[in-house]
């Protein structure tokens, strides 16, 4: 709703005050004038009635009604008043205006009642006979010591009403003139006040629009000028403080957003006040959605909820570790909370730092598993070598046939350790080359990669009479490391040969699918159980430990394939049906 200007506040009040004053003065003046005139008329009427009473006194009984009425007519004409004589029974004996015989009984008239009671009666009322307002004065007339007659004089109030009406008009005109003078005066006064105030409003609007360089003109009354100068000084100080605060806020925002850890700022009632992008990513909710909600509404994790409550209830920093479950995976979170304090020393919320240590925990687990797996894989051949060497040292070397058999076993176990070390070195080399950019990518024909892999695998395939079939267009190209891609196909083909029955066939197939090179290695072997498929590409993971060792596997072949594909920005997977065979699928961008 639009608010009124100051002039429209002052002007109505001035006019109302003048109107009430004029109205009150008019009422008081008219009442005073009317009362004065009534008293003057009443006194005059009494005098006229007394004159008539003096004429009638002593002769009233001897005069007939006609004589009394004639006397009333005579005095009424001389005094320009109405003279009426009323008998004790209320009947009219004489009247200067009307025929007494036609007039009604006046016993109920207030002034007549008072006069017949022995006192002067005065009343003001409408006369039904003459159809005018009259003022009546009746005096008692004694005959033989008793009040027998009331002599009444009356006069219409028309002159008084006309005089009052004229006075009302003069007062009304005076009120209008006074109201106009008041309006002009209030306009002048309000302008003297409102103009500087409007300038201050304009200046404050500039300040509200962040234009703190604007200055309000210092003018007008001393108080208003002082107020304008104070506002200007305030704007100057406010500008300096805002610039300082904005600079500090900018620095804080940059630090707050750049911190990789998740940061939560919560109030004393556990409502989220702020959160940085790191916390949004961890909790899976944006700051806009979370702000103003309690931690219980945002995160369904009792450990985090309990941690926030504990932080708010203690003065010391609090730390804890917990697992945050998401739709995709479980995150290991290291949390630290510090209670915030206001300038008066009271609590004003807390800051919660959430550090995702899942990768560190995973690397620790991988390191432990890697050490355990390497130790386990090397322990078996080392134990075998050590055992057969001790047997030879204890005299087994004298039996030539046993000695040769023992030496073959030692040689086989040494080869196995050599393969494990070679595979480990290959993985380490790829990881190092990926970090340092030592892997060179170049255009290569996919058919050449497949042919190279088939030649390497030919001896193991011939041993089981397994046929390696290639299905690939001669002009199909890929940008990558030919040696690494060939190693990946070799590992997949060797794996397919190991788990295929004799006289079977494996297929190495390549084709273009959109911007991807699809390479499939298909076997018709024993297949892989569904529960083993998700972990198939982990280091040292085997679906059948005994059979894998019997076949000479190191448990690193598929892990090497996964790493090679990852180096090329691709992905690898498997589709398998237990007892019917498997399809290992490699997808690599053709040009990346």
C-alpha cells in the first residue's frame, strides 16, 4: 500500500482542528446569543404581561369576556406581542390573535400551570394555532387574594432564528477562510520539513542500492541538517566496513569452497547453516536444499547425527570415524568437530569437517592384500624349491632319476616365481609410465595386434589342440600402445586357452561401435560363476585356486588387462554362463 506524504498527514489535522474549533465556537456563540435573547425577550414579555395584569386587576370580575379580549387586542397591537388571558379552569378569556371561543383549553400548558400555581411560568414551544415557534411568559393575577387568572405574553422566535442563521453563515465563511489559511500554512511548514526529508529518503535509497558514494545535501532546519550530516558520515563508515567485510568474506568463501574436505556449519539446534561443495558431494544434497534443515532430515546416519550432538555439547574438539552408506558404495569418513563461540562466550553452533578416507583405506587394504597375496604366491614355490634342495643335499642327488625329477620341479617353481615377478614389474612399470607420461600412443592396425597375440599363444594352443580364430577387418585402426594392447589380448587368449577343453575353439573378434573399438575374446570353456564375476579383475583373485595353480597362473593376468585398458581410457568386462563359456569384452576409444 502506498503511504501518504507528510503534507497529507499535516494538512488534514490542521483542517480538522480548525473545523472543530469553528464548530465549537459557533455552537457556544449561538447558544450564548440565543440564551441572551431568550432572557431579554422573557424580561420584556414579563413586563408586558405585568402591564396587562395591572389593567385587569380589580376590574376582572366586572368585565365581560368581550372586554377582556378587546383589552388583549389593544395591548397586543401596541406591544407587537400576543397577549392571552387564561381563567383558572384553563379556558381562554381573551387573546390578541385568535377568537377565544375557538381556542382549546390551556390548562395543560406548562407556563399556565406554573402561573396558576403562583409563580412566573416560561416555556418555548411550537404553537399549533399560529404554526410558529413561540416563547411564552405567564404571570399569576390574584383576585381577592387568590390566583384566579394567568396573564400570558408571547412572541415568535423567528427574529432570533433569523439572527442565529445569519451568524451561522458568517461563522461558516470564517471557518472556510481559516481552513484555507491553515492549509496554506501547513503546506509551507510541511514543505520546509518534507523537502529535506525527501532528500534524505533519496539518499537512503542510493545507500540501499549500494551507492554509498552518494551524499545527502545538508540544508533546512538545524535538526534536519544535523541528521543529514550524521547519515552521510554513517554511509562513509558503512562503506569502509562493507568493503572490509566483503574482502574477508571473499577470502573465506574461496577458502571454504577450495577445501577438498566436506565442511558443515550447524546451529545450536542442529540446523545446517552452510556447507561447501565437498560436503554436498559426500552427503548427496545441494547446499540450497540442505540449508535450514536439521542434520536428521539431511543425513540418515546415526553416527553422524550423534557426532553433531556430541560436538555441540562439549567445549573440546571431537573426532571420530564412521561409515557413510550411499546408493553406490560405502564411504569411510574421518570427522572432526569444533564448537563455535560468539563474542559473549556463548555457543553459536559448530563446524564439522568430513574427510573422505575411503581411498586411503582402500589403498591400505590393497597394500595388505597385495603383501599377503605376494607372500602367499611366493611362499609355495619357495617352500617347494627349499624342500627339494634340502632333499638333494640330504643325499637325493645320488639317485640320478630322483635328482632330475627334483630339479625339474625346482625349475618349474623358479619359472613360476619369475612369471609372478615379471607380471608385478609390468604392472609397476605401467603405473609409473602412466604417471610420468611414458606410454606412447600411435596408430596401429588391430589385425596386426591380433596376429601378434596369436603367434605368442600358438604353442599353448597347440598343446591342447585349441584353434585361435580371428574375426577383424583388415583396415580397422586404433590409437594406442600396440605392445600393451597385444599383451592384453595375449593374457585374455592364454586365459581362454587354459580354461577351454581340448579340441575347442576360441575367437578373437574386433569391430567398430560408434567411436569405440570393441574387442571380444570368446571361449567355450567351463565359464565363471556369477558370484565370482565382479572380482575377476582383482590382483591374485582366482575362481578355482587349485586349478589355477595347476595351470601355472599367477593371478595377475586379468589385473594387467584391466590396467592396460584403463591406461587407454577404456573399460573391460565379462559375460559368462557357468558351464557354457565366457566372453571378455574390451572397449577402447578409437581416437583419444
